């Protein structure tokens, strides 16, 4: 009796490579004050605990803008802004410390819970805060004294690493002391960004009200490069200039992510604090759910090597079982591995193709073309074809041919024309399988 695998089993199997990849990695999570008042915040805390239980080293940096604004409003205390930064007066500082201190205690309490039916059940989480960040004043700009508004001067990276190595979570807020014993109000995104950079963190993760950075159709843009982020920042700044001091979480994150990526943080992720499980979906699924800012694409086309045999074998085996591809043994793959080009995403091979040249006839066969079922809606087949054409040109090949039983129309769409067996290189004619009756098509390079 054949038992069908459940969605849970499939999801667990797909997430396993990411569990292994993220273990012992350092991630800095930027939590704006907006997230704390949302009904989904309890789930975010549970997901953070789950990350910790999977061996991820975590630094949480929280903001408190909404909480500070509410407290200032209730107390009828006005704090002006200058160039988008709050001018923190002596009176204002008291309310800033009150709001941030309450939040810090609240987050610590939430992470200390040990509720059944949650990732924190029976899990002892140590949350440590301290004077890991040393501040300095912003000073005076255009005659405006920022008073107790400051910037990061120094970060105790050694101290943070010691805490992380002990298995604890580091919790940092937007208030820090200076070497002179004064207290300053900092930008939480600056703290998170600088900590991520100095720690050589593997990821910087931020939250906003949307699913990520949205395109004109309201869909999350999966991947952005720092140069693309420049344009987005300008757009957001122009849109929000009328509301000075009220910049969105998306804009604040983009500024930090751009700096972090350029300073060496490999990936920065932006997800929604409103979507249950967004953090887990972003980190443990193939496509994620939000937007990531990267210096190099998570998906790349490259020549295969011996370590890719297992991934190629897993990709083509289902197609071989259906008779779509000619069956290849593992030994044959090992011998021909350098003929293969693959598309890799986050360590998973999602596409492959092989090129077999016949140099005397200036022809080459493109064979064993396979794309992962979850990625067939894109243009990855065309990406492989173009890569094959580039390889062929370098070898002096003028024509590529394919033998196919199922993809005739796709190849026709790419400019391939049907040819007869007699048009194949003589060595390939001798190997042609008349029982499969494969269609033969070719295209000029």
C-alpha cells in the first residue's frame, strides 16, 4: 500500500538544508516598535525561540518610536525633528528611557515564557542586555543642538560574542551610555546595522507592515541589489518628506540593509510583522516570503563539479522514471560531470543541462535538460540554453541540436527547427534510439 506523503513531511524535507545551513550562524534581528503592538507579536517571539533552538545565534535590536510618541503625546511634551532625527531634550529623554525600558522588560518577559504547544515549551532561554553599545552625541547641525540624540561610537563585539557562545540571546535597545556617563537616544536601525557589520553577521533581518518591498502590482520583490535600493530610498524619501520624522519601517530598513550589504553582510531580509510565520517561511523555504537585499544573487548559473552529482541525480531521476530523459547511472554522471551546467539556489540544484561537443562537425548536443518542478514558471530553461550557446561559441561550434520526446514546442519557441537523423554527427547517428523516436531539432549558435 502506497502512503502519500503529507504537506508537513514535504515541507520538513525542503527545510532541512536550511536548518543545517543556519546552524551556528549569527543573525541580527531589527524589531521596530510597531511590531510590539501587533497581535502577531506573540508568534514572532515564538519563531525567534524556534530559531534559537535550531542553533542560530541571535542579537535582537528593538526600537520604540510609537511607544515614545504615545508617551510624549500623553505627557504633552513636544520633541522637534531636525533633518528627520528627533531632537531629544532633557525632558524628552526621560520619556524615551521610560518607553524603551518598559519595552526591554516586556520582550525579556515574553522570551522567558515556557508555554506548552509553543516552540518555547520546556526551553530555557537566557536573554542578556548590557552596555554593549557606547554612544556619542550627534552634536550641533545648522545651529540646532540635537541634545541627547546620539550615534554609535563603539560596540563591544567581544562581549556580545561571549554571550552568544554561551547560548544566550543578546537584547539591545535604542538607548546607550557614553564614556562620560551621559545617556543618548539612538536610531535602532543604526544600532542593528552597526552590530551586524561589526559582528560579521550572516544576516540582518527587519520587519515592516507590508510583506516586504512591493512592486507596482503589490507583490513582494524577492531580491534587490544595493544599487537598486538607492532608487527605492529616493522614492520613499520623496513620498515621506511631508511627514518629517515619521519615516516608514521599510525606508529605515533599506538604509541599514544597503550599508550592511556593502560592508560585507551577505543577506538582509525584510518581512512583515503582521504575517504569522513570516520569519520561518523566509529563512526555511526555497522562495521565502519577503524581500532580501544581497550583494550577489542567491541564484547562480555555473559549471558543475563532482560535489554536484547528488543534486543532479535527485533532479533528473523523476524525469528518467517517467521516460522523459534517458536514464544515466551515477557512474556515468561522474564521468560526464564537467559537461554539465547547473542553476543553483541556496545550495539546491534547481536546473541542469549538459553540452556534448562534436568538434569536427562544429556541432554540439544539448542534453539532460531539467528544471525543478517548483521553478518551471520562470525562464530558467532559456537561461541554460543561452549559457550553452555562449559555451558553444567559445568552442567554435556553429550549431546546437537536441533530441526530445516531450519538449518539442518549447524548443520551437526558442528558434529550433526539426532535422533528420542524417543531419546529426556520424557518431551520434550510430547512437540514435529508433525505439524512442525522439524528435531532432537544431538551432544556429
